[in-house]
C-alpha cells in the first residue's frame, strides 16, 4: 500500500535575483498522451493541468538542488500524469533536469506500508 509520494525535480532559478518562482504540481487532466512518436506530446498538445494544485514550492535559488512536492493524494490511482505550472512572469525562468540528464533526473519517490 502506498502511503506517501513525492515528486522531486532537480533545478534552479535562472531569472532575475529578485524573482521567486512559485511552481505548482497538478494532476494532469489526461493520462493518454505519448512521450514520443507521431502522437508525442508537444507544447500545443500537452495535457491540461487539473483544477486544484496538489502542492507548491518556491524556487528562489540560482544554485541547483532538488525541489519536492507531495503528491500522495493521487498516488493510489495507478497511472499518474502530473503537470508542473508556474505563473508567467517576465524574466523568471526556472530550469529542471529531464529524465535524459546524466545526473539528478526527476524522481517519484514512493513510501509504502
């Protein structure tokens, strides 16, 4: 039985020094997207985020580290799609490693009973 789940993304704030990026994690509205191929997800075909954020975290540091969001509320459903979203603010990009990164890839950490 899964009793806890945490999404961990390794990244940093690359925006201006006075910016704090507030990123929220949502359950994605669809789990039917494909990562690659002719039906692969793109910016225009990405699943919409759900209505309510599961968790939020503020990205303030230009030093890369893991940021975490608790997502236990949806972890029991089997197939899981998550959307990470931030408000659009000029000069405020955040960068995160993808699964193709040589080190520190995204992680979904599950705690079981």
